[in-house]
C-alpha cells in the first residue's frame, strides 16, 4: 500500500515529533530538518498541507516557521509530553477529514505505548487514517560498547 496514493495524497498530513527522542542530526539545523521533511513528503507523492507539531526541550532552536506548533517540555516530563501528543493527535483527527496520514516521530514512548497504539488503531479503523512511525537510527556499535564500560 502506497502511503500517499489517492485520496491520501492531497489531504492534510499531521506530523507529531518527539524532539527529545528523535533529535536533529549534527549536520543539519532545525530549519534544515523541516525543509528536508517537507521535500521528502513531496517526493513520496504528498501534495496536500502538512501540519507539524514538535514536543520536547526546544530551548535555543531555530524553528522559525509560523505553521509549526512548538510544545516545550522540560526533561523529565515524559509522561506529560506523551499525554499532550495523544491529545493533539485526537484533536487533529477531529479537525481533518478522512482519509489523512499521520507521521509519528516518537522514539521511546515509555509507558504510553499502549495508549498510542490504541489511538492509532481507532483512527485507522474508524476514520480511515494511515500512520507511519519514524524512529531514530540505532546507535553505532562503537557507541553501544562505550556505554557498557
């Protein structure tokens, strides 16, 4: 199944990004990541609007776009952050007609995993939504070995 086949290609795509778990690669800026994200969606066939919501410790980052919603959370507020992501997913689904696509860049969701799966399954079955989960790349083996010492 192509994620952005008709009619999904023109409806809104919602991006829910846990910045603390899925950060910015060292070689890019915040603005560069957003540009790359939009370009990638276009390249994959998406022609509709994109709403982006970012969650986490966003201190000092250069997200300078009016169409991005920033949700600042201090480190240690993981449960509160995951609750806000779930609330925003439900709210977004109420504002966007089916069919739509949600992109979840979440990484480790902690104890909110069951809740996220439940919301995604409900939206897929009841509103004909599609979801794609983006995860950070695994750590290089050398980094894992250093962590063990």
